[in-house]
């Protein structure tokens, strides 16, 4: 089934529960300029494009707790949404996140990536998230090598806690990322000093379904 949302500009809340969404085409939601929360709970969501959420200029909260058919997020998916304060992508089956995914989201305070299939994250992924206070990373298959050392360093100097327990290599299974990085000696003293310098200068951080429900709420009735 297809639903025409082009006439729903007054609505500021969208929820879709336990349904198969075959995809969100580029600019298909562009007329929903008053939408503040987009919530897909359960079900399956088809491939997204970098412009799937284009035009949602008022968006503050984006929650997609559904199985992604494409487990790699498209590059630039959240570009142009500087008002976003919360992104929840837990239990989505995501295995890869491009380095520019969260660029420009300087109002984002909460990011939830729990219970996915992530093994690593690209260095600098959280570079522009200057308001981030909560990041949930638990229950992923983290590969604790020096490629992920930047995340431990970022957590140390920003004070944002991370719940990263290692699934590999075998000698670190069940240990924390910080302990694994320390054991591997990933950062020498020069590298650690450079990390601290950049962080303090705030320029770079080293390192079909049984039920269907659509709910609209509006404050302009």
C-alpha cells in the first residue's frame, strides 16, 4: 500500500508500527516541513537514499527500530537536519555507518545504536556532535583493534560514556574497548598528546506484518 503524505504539512508526529515499508524515495517526505518526530517501530524498512528525509526541516527526533533491508546507512542520510536532538536506530541490523553520517548535527544529544551488527566505526564519526551526551553502543559485535582506538580516546576526553564490550579478537572477548586498547598499546605518547590537543581545540576528535498503525498529531487543529 502507498500513503500520500503530501497534504499533511500541519502534522508534527508520524508513527508507523509493525509494517513493511518497501522504501522511502528521495524527497517523498519533503512537504512535511512541520514534522518534529518520525517513528517507525517494528516491521521492515526498505532501502533508504541520502535524500529520504529531505525537507523535514523541523525534525527533532528520529526513531527507526525496524529491520533494515540495506544494512549500510546511505552516506549523508541526516545531512540538512541540524535541529535533530535524538536518533534511535537500535535493533535495525545495521552493519556499517559511513564517516559523514552525522556531520553537521551539532544539536544531537542522544544517539542509540544498540543491538545492531556493528563491528567497528569510522574514525571521526562523532566529530561534529558537540552536544552529544548519551551514546548507546551495547550489544554489537565489536572488533577491538587499534582501528577503534579513536573511540576510546574520544570517550576519555569528552566524558561521554561508551558501553563497548569486545566480541573479537579472541583474547579480548568480554573485555571493554578501553582495556583492549590499553593492552594493544594503540597510542604512543605522541599520538595521545596530539589527540588531546585537537580535542581541546574542538576541531577534531581522534581517534508484511500482522498489524499496522499510523498516528498523526498536530498542534495546529
